[in-house]
């Protein structure tokens, strides 16, 4: 790369540094990526008290904003690193990435085009990632671990709510990288919105933008850049309770999907009930939901089927026009009855954010219809929506969830941060040229599978 010019903007300087770090890292033995991750874990562990102190500064600044209504309580709940086990889980996420196999350099296709001419498709890093996220400061560590293990460089922008924590985490990660063969600028962070606007114009250096946040953030990013964008806008996740169902599983799965972490993007937001459940299962389930202090937004049929004593509960509300297009991120749930699995699939495809949707059923035919019909990234059978997570999938920590229809969908872990390159090698003494394959020139294409042969490099 050319040296930085005196007219470069700060954003261009950051983006160029990331590109140069990425290119330099490609020549470091991939096996040493785990050494870099262990160095990061050690430095973070040594500085736990300092990290939690910075996090408390962010929490203190956020509390009055919640009280004044300028910041949601669900967003603040994602901000804290002091919740029991959260800091340790952040460090464990690094260990999980260390334990995963290298995702790059894998031969996924090999073919002999002609004797002496071999073609390989080999996994490789994407390049420079720009990751924009909101309150969760541990995302800095998640992204750093995944980027380094997959051979990418990353520029990170957290929300202003987590500025103290995110800034310190980035400084510590760079300090840890300085002890390894990897450039410290493999991971960088920026703090202001204006820097992001400028970085979104750096398509020369940045290869992929990954926004993690609400719908407004994702759409704003898409509107401002020519760089490819991968992410999800909302987590409007639904469960459909089929007419053929083991009723014993319903309360258990529904409550777990809603209560395990209501602010998560894979938490349940919409419950669809087959209409046969309105007089028996539904009133009992509604009481369990209300006992858990969940606000219920009910369509006319689910509302009218409840006894008056239940309808008088202040947590019971009639659904508004936007109820089934809303990501509550709190103890709220929209509920609707449907006549059959076909109607459930139609509703989900119309109102879902295509994140995660689940069917509860004992019918193989209905589960097959649901899985084939729902166009979401994650489609489950008899399982909580909360399973939609990179660590639970065995992918290690995740960089985010992709609901688009590009190369990666669902939880994006190491493999989602890789693409591939085609490597063609001639073993001919004088090289290979296409002219040798013209009519009458003697060479022909064999297109013979090489049966798992690895690329020779």
C-alpha cells in the first residue's frame, strides 16, 4: 500500500491502517493466531478491575437517561459487564474461539481440469470489517477474537453508551497484540458518529460493514455506504403452537423463549396459537405468562377467549395495529390465533424479521411444511428461540446474526467471516495456456474430481 498522504482524512488513515494490518497478517503463520488470542485473554484478565470501573462509568451515565426516557432499560441491561458471570463468559468466548479449527486455508473443491492443470477452491478471510454496535461492550472482544482467528482486520464503533468500556477494551487488545507478530492496528475503534459516516465512504479499504443494532441503525448504514452490509434489523421471533402438540412442552418452551433474556434479539416476541387451543390450553398459558409479569397484546380471538377475571388484569391489552411488527425487547408478548400451519407460515413471512421462528408440534408433516415454508435464517422444531446463538450452535462466539440472503445466515461465526479464492496450478514445465485447448491443438478438458486433495500451499 502507498504511504499515507498529508491530505488523508482521519477516517482514511484508520481504514488504510486496517488494510495494511490485514495484508501484513496474511503472511503470519495462521497457527500463531491462537497465540494472539491467548495474549488478549491474559491482558483482559489482568485488567478486570479497570474494565469494570470503566463499565460502571458507562452505567452511571446511562441511569439518568433511562429515568428521563431517553434510553431504554433493555439497552442498559445489555451494557453491564457486572452481571454475574458476564465478564467470565466474555473471556470464555475467547477460549472457545481458540478451540475452534482454523477456518481459512481449507480446500472445499478440487478438480483436475486437464492432466497437469489443477483447480482448487480455498477459504480465505474477507479482509477489513467495519462493525457497528450499540450497547454491548463485550462485542469488542467477540469481534476481535473472531476477526483475528479468521485472519481479518476490524474497525469497531460502539454506541456512545459504552464509550468508556469499549475504548478501554480496544486499548487493551492493541496492547496484547503488540506482544505478538500481529499488527496492533488489526483491531481499531472509533468513538464518534461523524467518524462512522466518513468510514462508510472508505470502500477502497473496507470490505464489509456489519451493523449490530436496531432497525434505524441498520437502515442508516445501508443508506450511507456502497460497501456491502451484512446484519439484521430486528428480532421479531415467533412460536407457532400447532393443533397437534404435546401440551406439556408448550409452557416450558414459550416461557424460556420469552423470559431467559427478554432484551435479546432471539427472544420470543409473537405467539401464534392454533385456534383449537383457545378454550383450554390458552387460558392456562395466559395465566402463566401473566404470573411472570408479561404484558400481553392480544388479537380479538385470544382476548375474547379469556375469562373476564383475566381480561381485567392490567397486563392484558388488546393488540394495536403494529403489535405484530414490534420487537418489544422487554416483558411484552403479542399473541394471535390462526386456523392452521399454513396461516402461521403466512403470518411469519409477512411480519417476522426472518431471524428465528419455531413450531411446537408432534406432526412430522406440519413441521416439514413449517421448515420449508418459513424464510427465516433459523427455523426450529419444538425448541426455544433462544438457541439461536453462535456459542449454542457450537460456532464459538458470534460477530452477529445475519438475516439476509448472502453467503452467511443466522449466527455468524468464523465461517461467516470467510469467503474463498480459486487457485489454479499448472504442473506443466512450460506452463498452461488456453490456446492448447483449441480445436486441433491436442489438449482436452478432463474435469476430473481430485477427491479431497488439498491445495498445494
